[in-house]
C-alpha cells in the first residue's frame, strides 16, 4: 500500500477505538507518533517522512486518540496512560508483535512509556523534540495551549514557535493545520485534554530512574533553536538513557521532520537499519 495524499488513510478498531492511520511500504515495521499541537494529525506531522521511510520499512502513522480523524469517545479520559494503551491496541489490531517507533514531541513521550513497559516489543526508538528530564513550561508550549482557532492564529503559532525559517510555513501547511483544528470535536477535545481537571493530558513528566531503565537503542533528534522543548531536555535524556545517541540540527526549531525533511528521513532510515552515521552524533 502506498500513501500519497492526506485522504488515503485507513481505519481499524484499536483498543475499541475507530482509529485512522496511514500505511506505506513493506519490511520491518516502524510506527510514527505525532505531537500534540492544535490541528495535529499523523499526516500533518509526517507527510514528508512516510514515503522516504517506506522505501525500506513498513510505515504506520496513526492518529492517536483525541487527534486527527480517529474517533473521540465521549467517555474517554485523556492521559499518557490512555495514549500508550491506544498505541498498544493499534499494534495488536495489526498483529505487530515488535516494531520501531519514531515519536515527535508527545509521540516521543508515548514511546518512552512503551519502552519502559514492554522493551521486548520495541526494536529501536527515535525521540524528536520529545518531553523528558528537566522539562518546564516554555513560551512555545504556552502558546500552543493558548491557541484560539483562526487561520491567522495558526499562521502566527507555526511561524513564531515551530520553525526557524518562516518560508517553510506555506499557506497550504497553515490551512491543513487550521482546518484540522476546527474539525468537529477537535478543538473541544484539545481544550479538554489539557485544561479539564478530569483529564491528564499535561501530566507528561518522567522520573530519572525510569529513564535509566530504558535500554531500547535510541536516537534523540533535536532542533538547536527548539522553542517548545528546549535542546537542554534532549541533552538531559542523552545523559540518562543507557543506549542513546543525539543528533542536533542547527538553524532548526521543533519541526525537524519538516524543516530538515530529507536529512531527517535519511538519518532515521539509517538508524532504523542499524547503520547510524557517526558524523553529527553525540554518543553517550
């Protein structure tokens, strides 16, 4: 199966939730987990990554529950636990016993939780702009959570906090994210998961002893100018994870997979194939 457009996804029941996902390629599976910004979806995050990785891997990119075109059950409680269980359910529905994971921001935190729980089910893990040790509220994260839907607000958010080069924030990209942010139930779910006290979407902390027990081979990827998750968090994780490498992209913010799309895809492809290049890497 080849994914070519935003509309070419599939649906599957995962942990009882109608789950939208994109699939392309064949070979060892790799799951791409998106972040938590307004209007996010698997396609919005990974549109430049799916095809290059699919040349050598079976690529699966789900919309995690609460986001994109996946069902938003009325009785769900959004939390890290819920998101981890949903991804496990997605893998089980596809009968995938073992996979690699590439996680962007929230997706990286989900990946860390999965690696801590069932390391035997993960081959390799890429954490891109992921929350971790030493994380504290940032101006960029505050702006994400304060988003009020409008095209201009989305444009300003992406331009000011996601990318170093504003030229990559095209009208098409802004429109995709804006339209996704106002899809039926999307904004209400986004506000609930991070602001309603019955949900726990903001509780993403991790303890040093949990990190030190995660032995999954890990590539940490960070933009040097990331204003949402600072580079210092990536460096902290490099020091704490037993089997981690770090690659830092200069002149790059929170969206390495978009700002440095071809380089990011090549780096991840090599890492997943256990052929990690040493140039540009800091190893622990």
